[in-house]
């Protein structure tokens, strides 16, 4: 059996530009990237499910995510910034999906390319919450 290589545990510095490193996490330019200025905030320990992070790791990651979100706006990289974390174990690890959990920071502008190509149809998905759905989900999550 071949050992599964994790690109975030064994960083290839020739491919990945790390812009900040601390005891628990690092920030890198996403490569490939979705939007100019797309950053990744990655815990150093290999964790696949976000709920496996220790409280200390979660706090450290969140502090960095928020600080870089502010940097993106303050430095004028963009006027907005999406923060995203995807947990999709059903997608195999590949060029644009790594099993090691991480956050995406996506600099955003109104009606930017991402909006025009990806999110424009999202408007049609919004629905008012029905009373039945509301009660059912409240029960499920309580
Ligand atoms: Zn890893």
C-alpha cells in the first residue's frame, strides 16, 4: 500500500508560498488559486474534520482567519472577503482538494468574476423558512 501524502503536512516550498507561520498554523497563498489574493489558513497538525481541532488550535486558527480577513480589506486587496471551510469527505484528495482541513480567504468585490461565474445562480436558491422546516430543524439540532 502506498502512503497517502498530505501536501499540507509535507509542504513543497517550491510550490507553496508560506506568508506567516506560528506554533499551530500557517498562512499560505493558495496554489492553484480561485481569486487573486486567495489565502489558506492551515493548522500544522493533520486534522481532517474541523471538530477534531483542539480548542487552542481552533482559537489560533480563528484569530489568524479574522486578522487576515481584516488585512485583505485594510490593504485594499479587496473591499470584502469570504471565509470558507469545506468538509467534503466524499470528494477524493486531488489538485484542488486536500483532506487536511483549512480555511479559505477569498477577497471579494461586488459582481466579481467569482460572482459572475459561480454565485449568480445562488440568488435562485434562497427560500423563506417554512414553519414546518423551522420546527423540524429546531428539533433536530436541539
Ligand atoms: Zn496533513
